[in-house]
C-alpha cells in the first residue's frame, strides 16, 4: 500500500506518495526528475547512486524511500550555492577528475560526507571511505587528488 512520505530535497519540502519499499533512487530520478543521481548496479555495489541523507552518504538504490521520511536529502543538483560550486565540485573540475562523468556525482557526494566528518583525511582514509564508489574509467588517481585539494581548501 502506498504511503505519503515527507522529505526535504535540496532545500525544498516534498510530499511523495509511493510504495514505502520503492528505492529512494527511483523517486529522485522518476518523480522529482533529479537525474544527476545515477543508476549503476542497483544493488549497493558501485556508489553511483550516492546521496546525502541528513549529511551522511547513503546508497539510494538500496534505501527504501520510507527511510527518507522527515529527512533532508542532498543530491548533486543541490550542492552548489547559487552560482558558487561546492569546494569538492571545484576540486573535481580543477583536477579534471572525470572522464565519462557517470560516477562523478556519487564520488563528489561521498567526498563531501567524508570531509564533513574528517576534514583532513589521509590517502588511506580517503580510499577506505570511497572504496564502494567505482569508476569504470579508472580515474582514481585524479579523484584522490581532487579530494585532497578539496580538503586543503576547506581547511583554509
Ligand atoms: S546503483 Fe546504487 S550502489 Fe550501484
Ligand atoms: S569518470 Fe567514467 S565512470 Fe568514472
């Protein structure tokens, strides 16, 4: 039976009527048309669908939308402030840390969550936190550089 779920997505309050087990990813993409959040594996193994829920990274393909009730969700579309990119977005651009870009929204949101709880991570901590995020283009060295660059900027 469908239920109504109230959530705030990128600063906008929303009420969604849906099957409570429906993946949050489906709701974001198909109901709210926030297609920056990507479908990769659909089973929690690639990180392409990463979003922030109350500031913590979740894999939206394996998160039932009911879990988002009364929560705050941030997708890649909600990360910039007006025309100002988030420091992690700026760092990915500056380092050219994307090729096809399919993994990039998930990478960026995972890095944002990481730097929020650990503003000065070691390379090992970055790799450990981001190891669920896969990049088919094998862009890992530049992605690592981008996260380091963002960390330096955030600390300044
Ligand atoms: S699509 Fe969610 S982890 Fe792969
Ligand atoms: S840039 Fe293509 S999958 Fe990562």
